[in-house]
C-alpha cells in the first residue's frame, strides 16, 4: 500500500477524481474558521506556483486558481467577485494601477 499525505484544501471534484484513479481519498469537511485559514494558505500556495510557472500557459492556469480562491474568499466575506473587482476599479481610479511600472525607492521630507 502506497500512502500519500496531502493535508491541504482541494477542489470539490478531487475526491471523485482520486477514486476514478483507483485510490481511496480520506477527507474532512472543514468548519468556517478552518476553511478560511486553508483558503488563505491555498492562496499562498498558488502564488508560489505562479512564481514557479515555467511557461505562459502554466502561469495563466495558476492565476486562474488564485482567482478561484479570491472569489471564494469574497463569498466568505458575504460579498462576490464583482464587488471585489469594483473596489479594484475604484482604487485604480484613485491611486492608479501598475501599468507604469513605477518602483518607489524612497522619499525625503521637505
């Protein structure tokens, strides 16, 4: 018997996919507090996967994973992705985006 330990949040269909591959998944349904913690941990995991992606296709797939997690986190906050995107637009209007590639080195008080 070959046992693999994961101890991480997975997408909803993963247990069925594991069963189809001839393995037995052992799962736990998280409470709300655990779920939020694990979503945040998963967001960090996906962030690292974005950084380590070896090509454009992989990078876009990992960014999509991050967006899925952000969408779910917005639901936990009794909101939705549209609201998050609206807030993003407001912040872009007030403070700008990142398209100018500005890197602030320091400031000096006048």
